[in-house]
C-alpha cells in the first residue's frame, strides 16, 4: 500500500485510522478493476502482519483490522479467494487479552461475512467455534459485537446454507481440505447413496461436518454458551432441507441437560426446541404410516385382481365380464399410474417426506435419563417422550420393553407428582401396546405377515444408523430363507421364538426383580404385568422351574395386602392353566411356606386361602390340602393349618357353595367322598373335625366323637376353640342347625352334640350362651316330644349314608391321629412314652387305620416338628389312682333296639380330688348313653 496510507493507518487517533481505511478501500477498488491481484494479495499480507503480530502496539493492530475490513468491502464477494489468508488470523484475535482487539476483530469479520455471503459458509465450523467463546465474554461491548456477527451468520445460513455452492476454486479447495481432515468424524448424510451416486456439486455448508462440533460443544456449562447453542439448533432446524432431526441422537443427551439449567431463558428455549423436535418426529412418523398404508392398499388392490379362469375360453370369459367393470378397472389403473408419474416428475416437496429418524438411538438416550442421577425435569421429559413414541412408533418400542420396565415401574411411586403421573401414563400405554401384540400361538396370514414385515423394514431403514437389536431381527423376518442343504420342513416353535422380537423371558426377569422394590405401587404393577403376559402367552413364561415361582411364593409374605391379592391371582392363573402335578406342587410349596413362616400363617393365611378359593376351584384346593395334610408329620403345624382351613370353611362367604355340597351327604356321592377326604385330615384338630361333622349334619358321628373327647387332654387351646365354635353356632352360618333343634325327632343326636359341648365348657360366657339356647328349646317342650313315624325314615336314611361312608373307620382314624398328637406332646415334655389310655393299640395303629381308606400318592416333605424321644429315658411309674388317665371311661357298651328312641343326654361327671384334680378341672368324662354300633 502507499506509504502515506500505511502511516496514517497506524495513527493513534481513531479518526485518522478510519480515514486511512477509506483511502485504502479506493486503492483496492482500482487494483481490482485493473486485475492487479498480486498487489491486492501483498496489501492483505501486510494488513495481516499488522494485527496478527502480538508485539505490535494496540493502535497498529487496530489499524490492520480496520484496513482489512475496508479491503473486504472494496472487493465484495470477490474477497472469497483471499479469505484463506486472513480468516484464521482474525479468529485468533477473538481470544486476545485486549478487549478492543476482540471487538474490532468481530467487527472486521462482520464486514467480511456481509460482503462474501455464502462463501463464508466454507469456514462455518471455525467461525461457529470462535463465536461460542465470545458469547460468554465478560466485556459487554465485545459480547454485543459478537451478537451482531452471530445474527448475520444465522441469516446467511437460513437463506443459503441448503443451496449455496462455492463459486471460486479457492473456496472449493478449502472445503475439500476441511472434509478430508474431518472425514474420520463425519456423520454420514442421510441421503448419501454410495451405490448409485451421480455427480452433485457439493455445497459450501456441510451439516455432517458441523454435527461433531456441536456434539462436542453441547456439554458446556456456561448459560450464555448454552443459549447460543440452542439458538443455533433452532435456526438449523428451521431449514427444512438440512434435516437436522436426522442427527438428533448426536446431541439430544446434552440438550436434555439444559432443562435443569439455573437460567430460566435457557430452560424455556430448550423446552421449546424439544417440543418442536417431538412434534416433527410425530408428523414424520404419521406421514410415513400414511404413505405405507397407501402403498399397501395399492398392492392389495393389484393382488385382488381376478386371475383368468382356465376352464373357459377367452370368448366365454368375456361374456361374463360386464363392460362397465372393464372400463372402471382401466380408469383406476390409469389414474393410479398417472398420479404416480405426476408425483415423480413434479418434484413437489412434502414436509417430512424422505426424512430418516433413528428411533432406536433416541429411545436409548431417553432410557438413560430415567435414573436417579438425572434431574427431575429430565426424567419427566424423557417419560413424556417415551409415551409419545408409544403412540406412533410401537414397533420400535416393543423390543425395548425389558429395559423400559426397570426404568418406568420404580417411578410409579415417585415423590414428585410430575414424574409419577408421566410414569403412570407411560406404563399404561406400554401395557396396551404389548397387550395388543399377537399371541405367540397365533399365525397370521402370509400376506399380512409380509405387509407388516415390509412396513417395519421400511420404518427401520429410514434411520441413518439402523438399530442393531431390532433391524437384524426384522430383516430376518423378511429375508430369511431356508438353508439350501436342508429339506423344507414346517417351522418349529424354536424358529417362531427366534422370529418373535418381543423377549418374554427378559421381560419376566426384569419384572421379577421389581418384587424387591420398596414401593407398593411398583410391586403391584409388576404383578399386573405378569398377569397380562401369562394371559397372553401361558406356555412361554412362568414355568415351574424357571426361578419365578419361588419369587411368587416369597411375595406372599409381602406386607401389602394389594400385592398379595395380585400375587395370588397370578398363582391361581398359572395353576388353572397348568397340569394337576403343577397345582399339587404349588399347594405343597404353599404349605411349606406356612410351616416355615408361622407369622405369615397367622397374619395372612386366611387372606391367602380365601383369595385362592376366589380365583380357583374351592373343592380342588381343599381336597389337595386334605390329601397332603393327612400324611403331615409336623403335627403341631397340621393342627394349626386344619384349624385355619376349618374357620375359613365355616365363615368365608366365598365358600358358600362349597358348604352346601357338604350338607348334602345323603343325596350326592361326590359330597360323601369329599367329606371323607376332609375328615381324615381334619382329625389333626379335634374341634375342627367336630365342626366339620356339624356342618355336614353328621350329628350321630359327632356325638360319637364327643365320647373320644373324654379321653383327650382338654388343653386351654382346645377350650378356646370350643368357645369359638359356640360363637359360630350362634352365627348366621349355623341358622339351619338352630332350627333343627325344633325337630328333635328328626335330629336326636344334635342335642347330644350340643349338650356334650356344654359339658366340656367351663363356666364361661360361651357356656351361658349355649345353655340359654338349649334351655329355650327345652322350655318350649320340643325335647319331650316322642318321635313316632320318623323311625323308619331315620333308619333308612342312616343305612343309605352308612353304606357310603364307613363311620367306624373314620372313628378309628381319628383315634389313631389323636394318639399321635398325644404321643408328640408327651415326647415334647419328656414325661411319657405310653399310648394314652382308653385306646387299644390295634385300634390306634395308624397303618391299620389308614389301610381301609385306600392308597394315596406319595406326598411331601421333610419332618418339621416330630422329634425322636431322648435315649435312655426311664420308664414312667404306674399312673396314680388320682390321675384321670388311670380311669378307663370308654364308650358305654349299650345297644339300641330297633325302634328305640334315644333319651335326652344324661351327663355323668366324676371329679378327682386333691391338687391334681384342681389342675385337671377343665377335663370332663362324658357318658353319652347308648349309641349305634
């Protein structure tokens, strides 16, 4: 440049430097008109040396920047061939320690970009990176200057980024150089086709080259830089041809972190851009679905065309085809072909057409946001996105179910209402999607299968990076062919399982893990999922040996009643659809659980059994329980569980029909077999078997049982059970029994039963209640009415019943079982090993007592309560005469002649004296009068 201009350009006064820049601008124009590119290049080198040398004074550096701006204005768009010389030095000044240098460099680059327009897009990445640093500058003037430059660049990008092609070889060379340097980190452009590529001039702006830079800068913490990045993402997304939505997985994770930024402006801008992205994804997906439906309908229309009938000649076929149909079909074909041709030739752009979205990668990022390490707003936003995806991308969401379960279910009880409501909605939608899937056993038609597979294939092919776990499976569904060497065979279940892209096993495993959650809502939801999945595919999940069954049994100990109800519903559902052996093993495991966890039996045993009866066949449950308990070796547990089962049997409204069956022993043979089965196991608890006889109206046998009660040890627990039985007799369940007291001629043994209970009870409220009831009947005179005409019917009734039920065998079995209980109690105390008095050793032999009942299948399980007596124990001495067991008070050996009416009950109570008699005060010896053998 001229020496006068150069001298004035480095003056300390700003006005002189500005005047010199104007003079330099005139010289550059003259040189440009004369084509003196060499001199222009020398002037630019001189100016760059002035402002890039940090050792130069401040006014010299500022003069160089002002002169460079004037040079760019003079050259206009033709400054592009020279930008390689000064772009990097100017950007280096953006980080200078001097505020004025940073400001004037931004002003200089503003003038350069304003005149070069689209040519500056070749240097977009370094300019963007430098501006991201100036956006957080501490000097307000520098920040304002950077903001002006930023606005100009956004306008240039919005107007020309999608179409502008470099016009100068120098800028093309720079673009190619940048692409060669960055080719290892380039994100592939969605429309790149390496097979059929025709020569297309490359544009100045490359979104694929910019995305790695954005991916790196997206994790900054400065709110100013974050706001700068969000604004640029908004601008780039507003350019339809750039298709920024295709690269969303590359920066979505960092963008979601902006939702928890302390600055409100950043949060609001981020929420807005995320809402735009979600709406855009939804619109693109719906557009794709509509286009696929149109394509499928056209394929279906072509496939529905009638094939020529080979049985008719061409002339004969023509007679049966109406002319109108031929014309209509031709018009349809022509219109369809014409519309397709028009669509291909017009090149009309449809929003969302041809845009590819990597659904799988987006879902991966959303799932990662659902852990406790992320902010609450990030978790709720991720849940909302997943819920939206379940509305328009179900085929992509289904394979992610095993990973969505542990991400969604724990949030069902989240302390933040926003997250909890979003999790509840997402869980409902995911459940609906899985429930609407075809069951594994269903075999759709060949055409529908191909249509669905091709649709899914098109959906996944639209992503720049196909998801590995989904696309591969779906590709097998479309292109899988049988091996050449293998003969064609029918598809096996294993092949079907390979084709199925919903992993039942992994889903069930994740649901089982949720049983350990501390939240009741999560555990209930996991059980609801398992119930739904088992209804959908009972043969694919929840097998007896897959480890889930023990977890379900363990869940019965859950403190939540709602969890137990759902758990029992699932167990009942599994049992109802399984074989008898599975059901029996389930009952055995349930009893094993009760035996090892007595607190569970006491607290939840009634609820568990009632819920099972509500969901399964009651007779099946009770019969199986009875068969198992008959051989139970833990006698204390057997007595407790029989007492619990009997209380449920008598009081539960769910067992009303079951009770009716037991009452009809005379008319229904299956009821008699059921009574016998229950009786043999109910013998573990004396009061329960007596209650069962009352319920079945077997009053004569019940009175005979009372005779045996006289030789039992009347413990406090037994008196408590008798007290409860008296209260039950006063309840609505035994209304029929109280009414039968008004017919003593038909039910004579009923009075013996009730008076026998009265004699067993001490002077308590139950004693007074039962005595008042019997006195009310006696005072009415019913007890003294002699039966006349009912003897024949009674004898025949008894004969029919006795032919079906072997009462003496049942009595012998009761004696044997009670003897085992007496022996176990004595061994526990270590005082007596003798069989208790009143019974013959033969009649008490459990083998002989059970042999008449028939053989039973081998039952469970380990001995939990029976222990061997300690060795070397001395034999006890002969019982003292004061001991009630020294007295033999058996049944009164009297027979009743045919036609003889039994007399009212005459109790004969003998009491012992001394302190031992005071300890045995509760025990009674009843003489029940004559009875039938």
